[in-house]
C-alpha cells in the first residue's frame, strides 16, 4: 500500500482553479473574436505591458536581435536545432505512403500530407524558453508545413533576442512578439494583422493550455501541454541530492508545476525531502520552485517495484525520470507518460533543451491517450481508393445489402446504380 510522506493540493482545489482559468480564457477569446487587433493590443498591454504599433517583427528587427546574442549563443542554438531536426527526420522516415490491392481490382492507399499552416507558441514571459522554438518550428519545417508563424511574449519589456534568433534559425516565416491567450486567439481566430492558421502547437502555462483546449475544433492542436510536470522514480541506487535536483529542475517552471517522487526506499524519500529544503535555499529560482513543491509536491513510498509502476501509471506524468537498478523494467512496462528518461546519467533538462527528443509533452494525465509533439503531429494521413468496374460490381453487392440493413436508401442507390451500369444487375 503506497505511503504518502508528502501530499499536494486536493483534486477539488485543482478543479476549482481550473474553473477560474476556464472562465478568464473564455472571456478573452470572445473579446478577440469580436474586436480583433484592438483586443490583442489591450491584453498585451494589460498582461505584458507591451503595446507596439504592430506585433509582427520586421526583417530589420529580427536582424538586430542577432546583434544582442553572443556567437556562442548562436552556436549552441544551432547545435540544439541540429539534434531536434535530426531526430525529427528519423521519425519522418517512419511515415510512408501506402498503396495496396486488397481485393482483385480494389486499390486502397493513404497519403501523408503536411498541414498547410501552423502557429507555434514559445513561452517566454518568465523565462526566455528558447528551446520551444526548436521543438515546434524545426519539427514543423521537417514535416513540410508551408506557413509557420511563431509567437512569443516580450521578455523584460522587449522581444527576447535569443527567442527571436532561435525562431528565425528554425525557419519561421512570420515572427510575432505576442504572448499568452491573446497570442493563441490571434493565431487561431485571425485579425487584420495576423492571418489565421490551421493548427496551434507548443507548451504554455495553464491559461495557454486552456486557450488551446477551447480553440480545438476551430483549429487543430498538438496536445494539452502545460504546466510542466515531473515524476522521479528512484531506489537506493541513487541519493537524495540527485533526486532533489531533478525535482526542483522542473518545479522552477512555475508555482503550479507538480513534482512527485516515487520510491521503494523510505530512507531515500526522507533524505530527498531534506535535500529539497537545502537546495531551495540556494537555488536562484528557489522562490518559484518552493511554491510548486509546497503546493503540488508529493513523496510516495511503495513496497515494491511493481507498486512503483502502478503508482506511476496512475499519475501518468509528463516527464518520468527513472533512476533505479533496472530502469528498463519501466521502459518495458510503462504505458502512461509523456517521455521517459532512463538512468541517472540523463535527465529532463537534456530533453527540454538539447538532446533531440521533443519537449512538448502531454500533461494532466493526457499521456494515457496521446504521446508528445513529433513530426507526425504536423502530418495528416488521408486515404484514397480506386477500383475497376468488375470490382465495383463485387463490392457493390455487399454494399447494397448492408445499406438496406441500416435503412439508408440513398446509400443503397449509390451501390445499385453501379450494379445496373456495370453488370446489368437490378437490385430493386
């Protein structure tokens, strides 16, 4: 039976917070829908203290951003984008068009077609999350998306030079300095300044994630990604210092980021709790991380490896850091997660920033039914069919009878007219 040494807020409290976010986002999107650019300007000024004449950056403005980053910054961004691009290209090779004769004269197939336009959101109000530009823009580019626009909020009162450079190097066709719900609404609904897109992608805070949820249907979305979550599964093969570092590395994202330790060692659990407190006092982002730890942090002690697996499956965390004697046990048996980080040698930060796997991942248990952002999310698989007259007659006999079974007279006639024309059969 799992033992909770530390528990986070209740589900009822989470539901109440979600309801408040839902209403705020609903009102903002309705205002953007009716007032367009005026609403974008109002909310940008209100939430980000940013009210430019136009949100899209000119080529000159983009070029000036290169002067505000170092040569090493550019080298590092290019390295990260090379890793992301390389893995996306590997993934794309797994997507192939197919065509097969399934019955004599019946040819069925599918084509993989990129989405035509995508809006990529890059969070950046609290931290300039440069890596999110790689994850969305680079991956969309590899998929073959024709029009890619990128939005990020201002950072310290102006467009973040590092984010803009990353968006540009990644291949964004249009770059906007616009954040939050107003960015999502502008990209999806369209305004005079911004033509609408077919799909929204990228992580964000609770408001951004809720905006994506409400806009889904009008546009496609990658998944509901945010706020970030992390789960550390550990045994006595590692120590509390390492566990605490991996928990707080994600807690610093924001005060609503859940961080959970599951272990079969109570001594490790207690050591980690002590280490978290020690590191919070020296971490430069400790104030934010402390809010996440105190409100959403959990420490769960299990009796066995199997019970740890069961708890991990129940939680279905976005990031799962496995530091046990046999991490492959979790690779082979886990089904509910965003991404796995196997062994103490790797960590979530590598995945977030540079190693090549995508960091836009399912949260709030969505790992039960979807994986994270990858090149395939930007690609639609469309089927087609063509058949001979002889095959039409053979298939048509079955179709006619099945339509009659369901009472669809019009559907039945679609089959019957072909039976009459191709075989002289009158099905009546």
